[in-house]
C-alpha cells in the first residue's frame, strides 16, 4: 500500500531586483528581468506572509538573519539580542562575575527586556516577551515549514525533515513508511542509518503510512 503525504502548499511570488511589482512564476520573472532588468538584476522568491525589503537589492530578512545570534528578524524590522556579562575588575583583570543575562529590544518602542540568567533555554522566552510588547512576530526563512505533515516538526526546506530517530514520540520500525521525496514505500526495518533515512534517496522525509 502506498500512502499519500501532504507537502507545503505555500505559494511563492518572484521579485526582480530594481523593478517594481512581482510575478506569479519564476519563468515570468526571468522573462521580465531579461526584458527590463539587465544582467545585474536577480530573481528573489518571496511569500506574502514574509517581510521583504523591496528596494533595489531586495533581501528576505528571514533568510539573511537565519541562525544569527545577535539579530532577530521581525514583522517590524530587525531587532538585536545581546549577551550581557556584568563583571567586577581589579587592575584590568576580571575578579568576579556579578550577573549574566540576555537582553532584547522591542523593535517598535525599543523597550528593553532581559532574562534572569544567560541560560540558553531562557533565550527564546525573552525574545518572545520582547516581540509581544508591540505585537511583532518572528519572520521565518522563505522556505520555512511549520508543523510539517511528514515529521511533525518545524524546519527549513520542504524535505528538511527531522529524521524518525529524533521524533517524539519515536514511530518505531514496526510500521510501514513512505518517502515524500522519491515515493519509496516499505517496512520500517528497511530504513537506513542510525537516524532512519529512506533507503533509495537517503532523505529523512519519511512518514508512517500504516501500522503492521
């Protein structure tokens, strides 16, 4: 039995740098670039729900600041997050650390929020607090998949799934799986590697389609 796996239905539009407007397809955008944009123009994919700076060199801020530890892209612009280390010095040397914490500015009113400590688990909480201040939202990358129908997680790329071994709850190998990338369909014992990838294309985009 072959199972059907849903994939992302988000629709891209395409912006040509230096030209106003956007196109429904990449082919249309490439044609408009060839006719009006010149050799230096680029075609940039965007989503309506993503914030894009539409100037001569448009850049998707979700893509630009992905994994940036000091910048957070939001629907009200880019805000900063800093690791603050308050220390006591004597003769130019650090003698004591008084406190350490994360500090984030609201991108609208610039009010500052800080965590209780610099623990990594407190970092997302203080970011959420700062963004909630004036109803800002985090801007994900253009290829962001949320609540993936294949692996249940959030990740970049249509097939950038969390492998079965890292999923909670672990689906186990006594199931029948199907691969969304290459249409392989088979028993869980056929999955490859310690993480459980598709045996045909090595993709982690495999999902349970039936129980044995």
